[in-house]
């Protein structure tokens, strides 16, 4: 559960606002 790993998929996926929430 690292922040870097979460940012990687979030930036690659179109669900940026959904993952950020």
C-alpha cells in the first residue's frame, strides 16, 4: 500500500478522481 504504486495506476487509468477519493 505505497503512495507511489497508487499514483502509478491512477495516472495510467482514466479513473483518477475515483481513485483519489
